[in-house]
C-alpha cells in the first residue's frame, strides 16, 4: 500500500458527494500548510531568517496545531467543525501579520476568499466585520506612529510584490479548488436522479425473473450496463457457510459463471458484512487480505448484504475503477437496488419451496390414491367372494317378485336387468302397458343384483325419480351386505358355541379310550357323519420315524346310529371310504 496515498485520502465516508470532495480538498490544504510551517520552523531554527520574533514563532506554532486539528476533524467526519476552524486559522494568522505592520493588508484577501467558498452567508458577513475591524485598527496604529518613520517605495517594492502575489495566489488557489462545486453538485444530482430511475425500474425487472440464475444476470447487468460500474459479483452463502460466486460473462442472455472459490479478502469482507449487516467500503489501498477483494482494474468497492428477515443470503460486491471511493449517496442507492434483489430472491425461493411442497403433497396423494385403490380392490374382491359363496350356498341366483300384494320366489333375471347390470346404471324401458326401470344394486363398486320397477304407462320418469331409484338401490346394497354379515356372524357364533361344547365334554374325560369314544360320538353329532376314525401315532413327532409309520390301534369306529364300538389293541384297521350323506363326509 502507498503510505502517501493513505495519508492524503479521507478515510471517513461522508453521506454527500459534495462534502466528500470538500473534505478531500481541505485535507490536502491542511497537510500542505503543516509541511510549509514545519519547513519555515526548520529554516528559523537554522538562523537563515535572522532574528525570529515571538509573534512569528506564535503564528507558526498556532498554524501547525490548528491545521493538525483540522486534519483530524476531517478524517473523523466532523466537517462542520473543521471548516470554520480552518478559516479561523487563516483569519488569526493574517490578522496578526497585518496588525504587526509587517505586511500589507492585502493578505486579508486569503481568509476572505476562503470564507466566501467555504462558509455560509451569515458567517461570511461576520468575518467581513472582523476584517474591517482589523483594517481599522491597523490604520489607527499607523496614524499614531511618528512622521519620521517611513519606508522608501523602492526599498519596499520587492516585499509588497511578494505579498501581493502570495495573496493573489492563495485566493486563486481557493477559488480554483472550489470552483465548479455547484456545477459538480448539479451533475451528481442528475446522475443520482438517473441512478434512482434505473433502480426503480429494476424492481419491475426483478419481479419477472423466472429462476435464480435469471435474477442474478439481471442484477449484474443493471450494475455493469445501466449504472456503469466496472464489476459486479454475487457471493452466495449456503446453510453450511460455504461461499459460491456468480459473475456475469459476455453480453448474452443468462451468461452467468458459477465458481466455488473465494479469496481470503472475500472471506474477510463476507464475515464483516454478516456480522455488521451494513454496507462495507473496500479499497485497493486497504491492508491485506481485505484489499484482495478488489479485483483489477477496480480501485474501490462496496459490499452490501442481501438480507431476508434476519438471514444474510448473499453479499453483493460492486466495484469501480474511479479514483474516488463510492459516496454515501451511491451506496444508499445501491442498497435500495440490493433490497429489491433480496425481495425477488426471497420470492423465488419461497415459490420453489411451495412447488416442492406441492410436489411432495402430490406424491403423498398419489400414494394414498394407490393405497385406496388397492383397498377398494380388496374390498370389492372380498364382497364379490363373500356373495359368490353366499349365493352358492343358497343354490345360485335368487330373488323375489312383489306383485298383487304378495312375494314370490324368482330364480331368473330378465334380459333388461342383465343390461342394467352390465351398464352399472339405470335402464328405462317404455312398453305399451307400463314403464320399467331396471336399477342395478351396487356395493363398493360391485354389482350384487338388480331391481325392476314397473310404472303406469304414460308416466314420465324424471331425473329426481332416477336419482331416488339409485339411492334406494344403494341403500338396499348396504342392507343386503349387513344382513349377510349378520348371518355369517350368527353361523360363526353357532360353530364356536358347538366347538366349545365339544371341548368341554372332551376335557371332562379321564381315560384315553373314553376320550376317543366321546370324541367319535361328538364328532358324529356335530358333523352329521356316519363313521368316525381317530388315529394316534406318536412316531410322527420323532425325527427318526420310520419310512412306513405304524398306526396305533386306538380308533373309535361309530356306525351311523350314534353307538360306538371301541377297537381292541392289535385289531387291523380298514381303509374303506365311508359313504357320503347329503354331500358331506
């Protein structure tokens, strides 16, 4: 880093560009004045100026102290105090010189010009009063001197010329340094107005971005094309703290380069911005490693946080190759631009989260639909199998006809009812004698049967009647299923009761033969069998049982009349198949 540039540069960032420029000029003038006073002090110490009076020593010492204080005030941001102190220092030194009669009153032009370009009207008028008073006092002092004290014009010509040139030079320097401030202020105001219009239109442009890459490209295009900065880059920060960079390449649409590399300067800047949550000025003259963040040919940069709530999503670095740092007005405008970018980025990420949530919910709904379809399929299969078994047990299709106030069994189905079953919806038939409504009976998507209603001829069938017929058929399907399940439950309860009775009788037996005899008897009664055989073969439980097991001769063979004849041990068994009764064995 160049130490000289660091000394002359104003480290404080003033909010206004005009204040920043004024502070820079006064800082240079203060340092030049301090150096000139120190050189004069060295010459005086070397005795090159002859005898040094106390007044001259005071003027030099006061100039060094006052100008040093002015420089420190400017570097700390106290421009409102530094300006009047600087003008007052010029006023005091020139007034002392004029009142000592060692110089011409022409040197009073220096504080006059400085006040004219630096102070307001009231302060300028006050300084004019002081200068007039100084001139009046000098005139009074000169009038009181003896008439014999005079200076020949030719002897004072050189000194008067030097004084006049010095006064004119300092006055011209002030005017030159501060001339054009109004024009520059107007130019900066116009530039600021253009900048604000660009930023205002950027909000609409951000709102139309389709994805994050498109949003990145639009922000960097505005920074580099519309606002004419040297470089713009986006440093993204993920949940783990990793940094990735986005840079604009070329002039094509969507030309964004992604990089996962970050320099030590980038890390330092990001850490500061995340901690302070405020824009950070960075210069190529800063101490390492922060100055590495400024990329050649840029000289100054500002890093702005992309805030969404309390989280820092990214850091936007905007860099310029201008010799002067970015002013406070520029940074405020860029902060508005980044704020609009942050809102658009948050909207896109929220939209992406919503899309992912919707997709997840759709997958959950699809799985639920699949499970529901599987459940409905199993339910329909269960209903169909249950009714197939039920109708098979009853001998096939059955039904009833209600006519003339009485019920009659019906084992056949009309062709119209079959058509209604195949359609799964109401079929209306118009006949000369009547109108027939064929309504399928549905239960969980399965067709249980059909109903047929005969209406008087000529009676119109309304949609409300059709809906009522469908509702009645649906309720009938539910009632049929409930009744079937009730009958099935009763049959199961009867079997369980019978099994419990058989088990209780068997548990009361205290002898194997008696137990087997009682088992044969109860099995005949429970199952309606005409013959029962019970075989006990312990060898079946052994791992080393013979290939042809021997049967134990403890069967109980019962004739069909319910009397049982126990078999004696050693009596051979017969493999005759018992005759069936009523289709069961």
